[in-house]
C-alpha cells in the first residue's frame, strides 16, 4: 500500500474548517491558532496539487476538488473520532475536563447543590462551567454539554443531540401578608381581580394566561400586571414584599415556600410546564468524563427536582 501524500491531521483541520464554516470558528473549537490551521491547509493543498478552498475576507467556499475531498473526509474523521473515544472510554475511570453551560437561576437553586458530589465521586474529572442565559453555539463555543429549558423551539440541527433531564412546573405563589390583606382566591378566575407579577419581556398592563388544572382542564384568564420582568428573582422578591401573586418554576421558589416567606396559591393550577434538557454537539460516543457528568446530571438533577423540591413543597403545604 502506498504512503499517503498528505498528513491525516491536515485532513482533520480541513474537515473542521468546512464543518464550522470558517478558520476562526475551527481554531476556537480546536484550541489552536488560526494561523496554524491556515498553514496546514496550505500544505494539504500543496501535497495534493489542488486548490481546495476559495478564501476571501468574509467567507470560504469549496472548489470542486474540495467538495469531493470533504465528502470522503467526513467519514474518515468520524471513524477516527469514534475510535479515539472508544479507546479512551475503555481505559480506567473517567478523567479530563468537561466544559458546560448552565442557565443562571436553576444553577443557584439546583445544580450548585449537586455538583460538589460529582467532583468528589470523580477525582480525575474537572468541570469548566459557564453560568449564563445567553444563546450558545455548542460547536463554535466549544461546550461539551449545554443545559437549557424549553429547547423545543430551537432550530433542529443534525449535529446537536438533546436528552431530557426533568419536567418542571410553574406554580402560583405570593406572600402570607398579601393573602391576609386580599384573602385566598377561591378559584382561578378570581386572579383577574388581584395584582399579578408577570414573567415576560413584553410590556403589557393587561395580559392573558392559560392555566392548567391537575385534572386535565384549563382556563384562560385576563390578568392585570403590577410588575413585568423577565427575571425570576425580581418577581420573587416582589412577591415576598407583598406586591401580588406571581408564577415561578418550582426550583426557583421551593426554599421560600419551605421557610414560609412565600405561600403556594391554588396548588391544583399551573401556568405552564416545561422540560429541562441537556444538549451535546455530536452523535459520536461521548468522552468518559462527559458521559459520567451527563449521567450524573440526569439522575441527580431529576432526583433533586422531582424528589427533594417536590417533597419540600408538600411538607410546607401540610404544615
């Protein structure tokens, strides 16, 4: 068998530049200088005696030769990556660095409480965590895992895999003082006569909410907004101060319900429900550290939300 005329690493760089649509994105994802990737692709072209990429200041394009090579190189790179992961996963305990993006508010309420347990279980694994609500590009930003809620509205991508962690209900809460002044609402329709603190980025004094009952029924109610904000903590503090009734995800208010600073109102009703998901940017087998962390988050995150949080609220309601 004749020796290849080019370095397979150069084929890998070529593949990533096309996959990520640019030298800058590929360099960021691979953690190497942009100049190195550009130099290696030039060497690849010289080795083949063909121009593969049409370069300009704003974009890249493939020549006919580049298109043909990219078509074949995808499976080569895929097989190589799968082989490396399979070998690494078969060697000892999980090890390495996992880069993760968590949303802000649920990190404080849930994940900050269970992450130390994972690190104690896996001393050879390190976590690099970004806490942010920003929209991330898993591949270009170099994340191994991204945790988000409500990702069903995201654009589908063949390069992103999504797995459910837990189901989350949004419940109605207010301060004990607000109920003493205004009374406990007897039914969901009475909320139209009370001040509501609305989670939204739209500024509306009157808005419509669809409420869901545990018996499967639902009801649409027009509400009056005393405070509108797209941040849970602002609404929670407003409710604790007696400004009105608000709707929050369970994980955001269970501690306040447990300590009595908030009261669960009309517990048979929720304003919305949603799922919490983990997303990872490849269909390949995950690296051992990433797989271990994903399995941990799915098990412990769900147990914390469905178990600890739900039990705390049930106990507070009984008391």
